[in-house]
C-alpha cells in the first residue's frame, strides 16, 4: 500500500508459456483504474529454457517499471493436456520467482473465484467476464488477446478480495 491513502497497485497474471497476460490496475478506495496491460509472448519452437528466460526477463522489467504492491496469479487447472500443464506451470513459476525476489506478496485465485468476483457468478461464461472487465475498468473495448482480459480479471478479483479482507480486518475504505 502506498503511504497517505487507501491505495494499492495490483498486478494480475494469466500464466502461459506462449502468451502470459498481465494487467496492472490501481485501486483507490472502491475505484479501479487500469495502468498498463498486455502480454508477454514467446515463439513456438524456441527451446523451453529460452522461452522461460524471456518470460523471466520481461517479468522483471514489468515489475521494476510499474512497481506493484501485490500480485495476483490465476491458479492452474488442467484435466487433459499434462504436457501443456507442465510448461504453463514452469512459466508461472518463473514469474512467481521474479515477484518473490522483489518481496511482493502473491495471492492465487481459481478461475471460479475470478468469475465470482468479477461477474458475481462462478460459472460465468468467458465473454461475460471479458465484458465486465471492460465495464469495470471503463475501457473502450475488451482487451485482446483473451489472456490480457483474463489477467485484468485476476487483478480485479484481488482488488475486490482486498476490500473484503480490509473490512474483515477492521480497516475502513474511503
């Protein structure tokens, strides 16, 4: 939290080896403002260790430039493609290492928790989540690719969860 006000910069991450979505938002009281969003992309066919190095270096650069107070990462859920799960898990771990090296707190949310926080319904469709991200952040269009909108949704989920945690801990928000 920044000194002097109830303010927090949240970085949301939608992990991936080919595309890792990220979204920085500022929370001041109940107001959410987008700061920067996009994705880290690596090229298919590149050796895994090179892709992970690229993700690590880009993550470090983003963390150092935008200086979040906290990080929110989507938990992995795979039931079919184990190979993909491993590579996404490695990319997720590389990002989490970069955040941990900077002493940042990391929170993890399931897709259902993100949908519940953003739409109010844990089984919401992807399009509903994306449209709510657009509306809540007052964006002209839904961010693309989908991984970017998903990362912003994770950040919004954490911002909403932080409000609830503050209330439960007796803090007052303005």
